[in-house]
């Protein structure tokens, strides 16, 4: 199949940029966005040898996609398949190190340059490639297709904004989607958008994020923090982004007049921003403690900065509701299923286009509430802390909704069965 002009231009630009890739990666390294010990992986020089036997390759962009893929890993291993997970961020790599089962391994995805992607595919020769959600890297997809690696999109997500953008490059996206044997979408709305862009076999088994096990927590750490906090009212703001912490701090300042002793816990989306949040707290006249520095919560602590990786399960267990960031800014929101599975009510801003159907389900059921105006956040904090019956009902609705939409994992494996000849042959 010949390539459309847009893809040819992309390929040409990729070749031209190849000599500059090490320089760009070093700049990212200086900003803490790369792992110095594994920088060669980003250039298509893998660290791991290819395991013997059939290999399934799973790819997720970052933490959210990594978490959604975890339910599939053990299932593939149970079918006698080796599993490799690739991601593109240091935070997702750290999460993979914590949560991948024994035998599965992680590699950084190579930058999307022809040489790097071709080296990666030639080295691992995966028997199946599953791309999570909305990652479309042209050189990687073309390299896999030329090597005759079957590809499928799992938990596919296509926002209306993305559909409109890709519609301007219809030949490019149609050519790339043609390389996928199967597209398994999160929702019927996502499936409709994939079909509109030219994907052939599109199905909707549901959202895999609903099948992820509840986030864990160290029991001793939870007991210590819970005892330290005691009866103080707690407000949790999780996965926040720049511009949102100022809103959270403002809400804390307003709410503490009505709820003395209020403790606000902020878990930033990017933990490396802990120092900047400390500076914000100081400027605002708040006493802060930073978890990454081992600082304890005291009776005078106003703001606890949870700037560590892999501890959201611990943080969520310290309160009854949480505001999820990425939603007061045009980022698209963060995953509400994780706190809901732990029985928390969810507050969010209006910008949740990355999880449109998920938030719609929680909002409709009463397990989540949209805060359209940031100035209203303080009032909702006070209301939920004060009205325990309202909060209890919200928590029940959140938990019930998270359970009701489960089961996608089994439907995904049923759809993938024809692409897994080894797994199929193992069945009695």
C-alpha cells in the first residue's frame, strides 16, 4: 500500500531529525523526563533479550494506560505467552517496576524515528502488538506492519477533538488504521469515531479500566497516617496540574474558616513538582509537609504534599472524597474509577474529554459531581465534610458504578482469541 502525502512528509521529517535525537533526549534527561541508565532504549537499542517462545507486546503511553493494561498481563502469562510492556515516561516505568508480575518485563518505547522503531521491532519480533487507548506513532506502526506483526488497539479512545484533528489528515489516519487487524473501543461513541476515520473491524467490549484491581496500600503506612490525622477533616486533591494547585490552595483557605483543622492532601500528577507546591504553600501562608522528604503530618500542617510514585491507593484511603485534577484546565481529566473503587466520591472540573463516557456514568449515578466554577470548590468541600449522609450516598453510588461497568477483560480476550493461535491451541 502506497503512503499518502502526509505520511511521506512525516517519514521525510523523521529521517531528517534522526541525527538530532540524542541531543533532544539529553535535554529531556536534564528536565527529569528520561532515565539516564536506559536512554539507549529510546533509540531502539533494547536492554532485555528477546524471550523464547511467543511474545505479546503491550504499549501504553503513560501511567493511566499502564494501569489499564495490567489486568491483561497475567491472563497472557497464564496462556504461556511472554509479555513485554512498553511506555514512554519515567513515572510509568516506575509503576511498571512496582506492579508488573514476575516474568513480564518493561522497556521504554523508542522515539518515533525510522531507525529506532525498526531496530526495536527487529530485536523483539513480537507475535502480537496491543496498543492502548489513543497512541498512534506512524513509524512504529509502519515498522510493525512491515514485519507482519499483528496489531490491535485495546481500550481504544478517540475524543471528538481528536477525530476532528485526524479528519484533516484523513488519508494518513486511514492508512495507519488499516495496519490494525482489530480496534477494541472503550465506548460506542469511541467506536463510531474510529469507524468514521476508516478503521475496518471495530468492536466495543467496554472500558478495561473498570477491571483494574483497587489500588493497594501499605497497611502499616495507612495506619500510621490515619492515626496521625485522627479526626481532622480531610480534603484530597489528586493528579493535579499547574494552575489547579492554586485553586486547591484557595479553596483550602476559604474552607478552613468553616472547618477548622482542615487538612488538604495534594498528590500532583507529576511528583517531581513537589518543591514548587511547597513554595506555593509558603507563599500562601500555609504550613506544608512533603512526603518525598519524609516529613510528618503535625497538628499545624495545613497542606500535605504527596509527591511520591505509586501511593495514590494510600492517599485515597485517608479521605471520603477527592477532587481529580486535569479537569479545571483543558487537559481532559484523570481516571475517576480508581478512587471510586475505594469508595470515594469524586469532584471534577468541566474538562473531562479524555473520560467523557466514564464521567457521564458517575455523574448520572451521583457518584461524581462536576464543579463548573472553581470558586464553588470550597463550598462543596464544606458541604461534603459537614453532610455525612450526602457524602455516604455519593460514596455508595461511586462504588456501585465502578462495579457495574466491569467485565471488559473477558470480552477483550474473546475478541483477541483469533490473534492468539498459541493460546487457542492450549485450550482443552
